[in-house]
C-alpha cells in the first residue's frame, strides 16, 4: 500500500474517532438521553392502560373485573393511535418495500 493511501486511512480513522467522541459527548447530556429514549421507545398510553386493566382482572376482588375489562378493551382500541417509534417506521417501510417488490 502506498504512503498516500496509508495517510488517507489514518486521517479517515482520526476523523471517525473525533466524530464518535463528539456523539458520545452529546449523548452524555441527560436531556439528550431522555429525548433519544422517547424516540427509540415512546411512551404509550394504551400499553399503560392495558397493564392496569390486566392487573385489575387478575386481582382476586370480583368488583375490579368490570373496570379491568373496560380498561383492557380501551387499550386495544387506542392501540391504533400509539406514537411511532423508529423500529415501527422501519418495519412498515420494510413491509411496503417487499410489497412493492412483489408487484414488479
């Protein structure tokens, strides 16, 4: 390998390390951590409602069965309005690409 190619690889590796250091410094900020977490795994009211409904259904008190069933049903109905996460967008795009590929 020539000296020019080696120098180019070394400069490239140096740039990558500096950029990684910059990203890590941004991610160390507590505000950024919470924002990234919200993007990767957004809060879902329907999941919380469903968990509460299941907890009420599993409790030994028979009076809690009706509110538990209502909460569980409401969580299933609200599932359509869940916030998008990065993984759900990726899964949907992948599904659409495979459907488009099957058309051609």
